[in-house]
């Protein structure tokens, strides 16, 4: 494993993951050209509701990728099939529950954000259309995670880029050609999610590295395997809850400062998402390589992956910060043409320039822990960081207002990185001990097999 091999995996994954925040950016930019900032606020809150719902179950992609990578590293076709089948079933059940519970979800969301009447109206319009895509979105998480874990990078890249580019094109068409406004943005997302689901199933059947079969019910509910999957997913679930608490508190507090501040924060948060997902491509590459290393008991691959991950997280932070610093005004202008929102976004944009350095280690090394399916440290680091965020928001925002809000977010991001780095030596020790035992057992079995011959 060298820099070239690492980047060969990381760059396509980065391109793939980057289409997700670009989609949110396009949605914001599309409605940002409309005459009322309430459109931006409505889409921001509507999208945040779905980010909350879907991110809670974001472990469906992350854990599926990790288990698939380990099955791929061990060349175990049965576990490869089950790595897709188990989370697929869970995604179907959860997605249907979201549809059945859409009215109480909408009611609670509107109470939580307490936005202006126009913003709430547009957010509700967005929600009532997009909710019907819930099962398809969650299943798409599973499909993408499985393709990544199996090393089918080109296929996962094609599927994700196609889905998000189609979404962007339809959003522009529905809003600026057919004048559907916020409803058009939601319709575009729903149609793209359904089409991606259909294509995803076809790609899985074609790209599978082994003969596909449907697992038996006994295999699906195997106690030991299910326990491991749910333990990993439980910790990822808690981690995501902490993330969403921070984001929702941030958005709700920003909304309390007025519609213009809410809109400006929405623009800056979209820029932050683009930065974060840029790192996420490297985290996905790291997760896949660590999963293979654990599955094949390859200590050297693990060590090299960890080193390359740290190096490229720092390099990526410098590149992102420089690009934003040089083109800040032009980047903000892509999202809105409203002078008041541009002025506020520029005023608070200094915090975004700090984000890459605050986030780089935490976002990339996160892939090491997920690939090893050792998620408890990730969970703990997020809990500690969330507590720090809450304390700073409570103490600082009454004094510094929106600047205080962004300060709390940056400190929280630094804590995410710092706490996770602290846990890394423990992970190394645990994995190396496990790998050594597995290698001894494997060598012993090989020796026994040769003696019998």
C-alpha cells in the first residue's frame, strides 16, 4: 500500500460522496435565487428534518460497508450475502415506519424549530413530498455501503453520481422552468431516490463477486452475527444522535436570531457539508482498507493505512482551507443573490475557514474505527464533544450571539477529532493482539493440514 494505491481508492470515493453535499448546495442555490429568504429557510429546515431521520440510520451504510469489506477480505461469500441482506431488511421496516408516522414527525419538527410562519409553511411542503422516499433512501444507503465494502468503487460512484446529478437537474427544471418552488425541490429528490433504488438492485445483481442467492431465515437471524451487527449499529446510532443534537440545536438557535441569520447559516452549513464530505471520501477509503486488513489479518496493511490516513487528512485540510480563503465571495455568491444574506454569510464565514483544520483528523480516522467495527470509541468521542458544545452554546451565545454559536460548533469539531485520536493507540493494541492470535491459529491449522497430508 502506497500513496498512489490509497488515492486510487480515495479519489473515486471522494467524487462519489461529494455529490451528496453538492445536491444540498444546489437545492439551496436554486431556491436562493427566489425573491424571499423564507424559501431558503424552508428548504433548510425541511432538509434538516430528513437529515435527522436518515442520519439516525446512517449506520446502515457505514456498518454495511465495514462488514462487507471484512467478508471480502476473508473471501467469505456467505457473509458477503448476509452483509447486504440483514441491513436491507432493516431499511425496509424503518422506511415504512417513517411513512406511517409522518404526521407526528412533522408536528414535532415544526414545534422544535419554531420558525416564522412562511418558513414553516415551505418546510411542511417539502416534508410532505419527500417522506414517501424514505424506504428507497435507506435501502440506497445499504446498497452503496455494500458496493463500497466489496470494492466495487466504480459501480458505487456511478450510482451515487447518477442519483444526485439527476436530483440537481430535476430541481432546476421543476423550480425555474415549471415554477414549483419548494415543492419542485422535494419532487426532484423523491424521483431521484426511486430511480437510484431500481438501478441499485440491478447493479448489485450484476456486480456481485459471487453467485447470488437468498439466505435462509435461520442465517438472517443467527444470534451471534445479529448481536455483533446490532452492537455496531447501536454505537453508530448513538453517535449519530449526538451529531443531530448538535446540528438541530445549532439550527434552532440560529432560527431564533431571525430569518436572515437562519438563511446565512444555511448557506455556510452547505459549504461546511461540502468540506466534510470531501474528508468523507478519504474516510471511506480508510474504512475499506482497514476492513480488508482485519478480514485478512494483514497487520502491515493496517499500519500503512493508518499512516496514509493521517497524512492525507492534513494535506486535504490545507487544500480546502486555501480554496475557500481564495474564493470565499464567489463561493457564497453561488448560493444566493440576496445582498443581506451575502453580507451576513461573509461576516460569519471566517469560522468556515477554521473548520477543515478542526475536523481533519476526526473525520478521516473515523474510517479506521468503522472499518475495524470498533465503534465504542467513536460513540464516546461524540458524547464528550456534544457535552462540550452544549456547555459553550449555553454560556457564549448570549454574549456573542451568532459568532458564539459558530465558536461552539468549531470547538465541538476539535473535540470530535481530539477524543478520537486519543483512542487510536488502544485500537492499535487491541487489533494487533487479535491479529496475532488469528495468525497463530491459522498457521497452526496449516501445519496440521500439511502433517496430515
